[in-house]
C-alpha cells in the first residue's frame, strides 16, 4: 500500500508547473521540426523522398543491431559492448560468402543472386548467433555473481578481441563487396524511384522483426526469456533453465546482428574491422532512445536515428549537414533521457526498473 | 522411525554459507508423506536459507538433501522444480511486468496437462476471488497482500509433490491469514506434503503435524506440533507468553 502512495506522489510531482514549460518547449521544437520538413518536402519533393528512403533503409539496419543490445540488456542488465563487433563479423562472413563461395561480381543474374543472399543470410545468422552465445559462455557467465563492473570490462575486452580477430583474418583495410543487389525500381513516388537495393533491406528486416516478436510474445522459449528478464531466481523457481535461456537470448541477438551484417555488406558495399564500433554505438544509442530492454522501442529508436541522420545530411534547405549529425543525435538522446529517462517506449515500472 | 508414511524430503547435516558467514550449521530434518511440517525461529535463524538450500537457489557447502529417494543436493534449481518442489518464496518474487494471470501460468511452466492446469487455475481463483478480479492487472501494481496471494497461487499452479511456503501470512489481513491456513490444510488433505515457515507460530503449530525450531543455523528443538505448543521455551520465545 505504502509503495502505491509513494508512486502516486512521485508521478504528481513530475507534473509540477515546470512540466508545462517543458511541454511548451517540446511543442515548439516539434513544430519547427515539422515546418522544416514540410518546407523541404514542398521545395523538392523528389529529393525529400530520396532522402526518406535512405533514412528508412539505414534505420532498418540499425534496428536489427539495436534489438541485440536491448535483448541482452533486458535479460542481464549488461551492455554487450562486443555486440557491434559481432555484427561486423556478420558483414565479413557475408562478404566472404559472396566473393569467395559464390564468386559473384557486380550485377549478377537473379538466380545466383537470390541463392547467394539466402545462403549468406543463413550462414551469417548462424555463425553470429553461435559466436555471441559463446561470448556469453566464456566471458560473461563466469562473472554472473561478480560486481557489475566486471562483465562490463570483459565486454569491452571481447570487443577488442573480435576486432583483432577481424584484422588477423581480413587485414586492416576495407573489403569491397560487389554490388549484387538489383537497382531496378519497385515503385515511384513524387518523381523518385524506390529501388530494389533499398527494398531488399526492408524485405529481409520486416519478417525477421515479426518472427522475433512472435518468438518473444508467443512461444514457450519467449515466456522463459521474459520471466528470466524480470526475476532470475523466480524464473528458476518456475522450472526455467536460466542459463540456457540466457544462452538462447544471446544466440538470437547474435543472429539478428548477423542479418544486419549481411544487409550492411550488401547495401553499403564495404566492411572493415571497425565497422561494428561505429554502427554499434549508433545502434546502442537507438536502443537507449527507444527505452533499453523494450523491443519495439529499439526499432522506433533506430528508425528515428536513421531518419534524423538522413534528413540532416541530405535535405537541402537549412539542414545542419553531416558534421552535425553526431551532435544532433546525442543532443536528442540527452533531452530524451533528461525528460523521459526510461526512453520513448520504456515502461515506468513500479519497482523502478 | 517413521510412523506416518515414507520420507518425502530429508536433509542430513546441511551446511550453507553466504561468503564467510555460515547461515546453516548442520541442519537435519524430514518431511514425510502427508505431513505439514513447520519451521520456526527468530529473524535470521536460517529458515529462508533452509528453503533456498532445498530448492537449489543456494548450494550447501556440505551435507545431503534427498527428495523422494533422489539426491538433489547439487541439482540445478530448475531440475528440482521439475522433480516436484514448488515454493512461495520470501519477498514473493512475482514477475512484476506480467499480469496476475500470466504469473499463475508461469507457475505451471513445466506442466503440459492443459486440463489439469485449467482446473488448478479455477481452484486458485476460488481460493482467492481477489485474484480473479485482478487477473489482468500487472503483478507489480498489486497491493502487498494481493501479491502474497498471487505468489501462493503461483506455487499451487505447479501442482507440486512438496509445497514450501515462506511466511505465507506475511502482510495479510487476519481474514486472509485464516483463509491461507485453511488453504494449507486443504492442499495438504489432497495429498501434498507441506514445509511451512511462519512467524505466526501459534497458527502454524495448529495446522502442523510436526515442527522444528531453528536457532542461529542449528535445530534447537524438534517435536510433534502439539508438544511444541506446550513447550515452555517455545511458548516464551514464539507464542508471546512470559
Ligand atoms: N544473500 C545473503 N548474503 C549474506 N548473508 C545472508 C544472505 N541471506 C541471508 N543471509 C544471512 O543468513 C542468515 C539467515 O538468513 P535467513 O534469511 O535464512 O533467515 P530467516 O530465518 O529466514 O529470517 P527471517 O525470519 O528474518 O526471514 C542471516 O544471518 C542473514 O543475515
Ligand atoms: Mg526468512
């Protein structure tokens, strides 16, 4: 009972007079943002749509990686710093499959292209899933009872190790992946063609997201994951094998990173040992923006960042430009965290988690 | 030595430590078929630790725990649950972001007999109509007493072969305390042995067949419940008499 009263007062305190000011400020900012977008749209619709498609495509890749951070954080409250590097390895596996196994060069015919994409996707997802689960087994599980800082340090260590492995395997420079995606148009809007290379990113991302939601919401394994995330001891008391559930979560997170790795390699056409560091940071930010631990939140956060980045770097009328992208993304993150610490979709739960 | 049926659970000289603190200093106890056994003792005596040692959440340093003829001393917690031990733990440990209904379903996680689960769900809702009213509410937003009911209901949903309850009357209004004790007796009469930790020693000894009194990690007394009720030391220490 007491906790109820406390929560109530806290919520009421948050609605103090300053919140009107914040609401007003937020409204004005959003208004300016919408106005800026509308002017850009009116001035050059075709350009606006081109940029939007880029935002959507980038956002989709970020989403797959962000989900891995959020899944792992949800179950272990651990930021898996090595996650971005697992994604990078996914890109390398894909590049290897396309270049060395399928021997494809730019613009192959449809049959080999589809075969290469499907097989590379399977290989990248499986390999990254296993790698991620192995990382958990060797680097995090032995530290389950240790202070929080310990697994955080090993996570950073694993990140460096994976990068070094990538350098040893592929060298320090970019691997160019041939442009195998078709560039024909899917449809045209406002004079802009939405092309197959971007569409394929979405075609692969959407079913993966739906499968993930189904897995977490509807299956027995998903139930075990949610229970373990909320109370590990209680989950064990229900007969859930907690260690196996955590392994499974890392496997899924790794598989998502593998899928993202393939899409990145196909769409951006190059991978390097540090690709995962940069993209990982963006994806992690997306997960926090959306509410870390919340799956739809990670997707929303990723799309937001994808669009912010694209609009900022691409729109012509009064856009700050690419030099400002990081500052803008992180300013938004800071603002969100100050006024809504649980992120866009994170729950304000009674126990304060 | 067992007069009322076989031994379901036996602890032999179990020692459990947290770091360098020895919480259990050699506990031996038994629960037999059809029994309610109560574990009494003041705060910090080691009652909850005994239950946690049994269901595998902490590992004993030494000693043996045998459940229905199988040694479970070092078995992982989830296997012990599958063997048939369910617990309503201290502090309830509900899944806060799941609804009451989902929490109860989690209790039956390792079962697959849908018919039996539906039956048990009905039984829990009959015992605690309040839970039926709140079944779509998130467990984290329940009142303390409602959470306690949910935790007990969740343990019952496992249809366990041994039910362990850690202070089930904690935080409940007197009317619900009575209902909990009625439930305990009813579940027991349907054939489930129960290991009951209680602060409310009077009521616990009322329903129990036997009792153990724990003092700083050791068993100080073990006797029939009726005789424990008459014991001078017990009356002084736990039944509030001078
Ligand atoms: N996680 C822990 N780490 C360190 N010491 C612990 C831990 N849990 C319990 N203890 C200690 O072990 C002893 C026994 O605790 P336990 O919780 O078993 O007591 P209890 O009999 O259940 O008490 P209460 O009636 O207050 O619930 C206490 O001295 C306690 O401080
Ligand atoms: Mg206790």
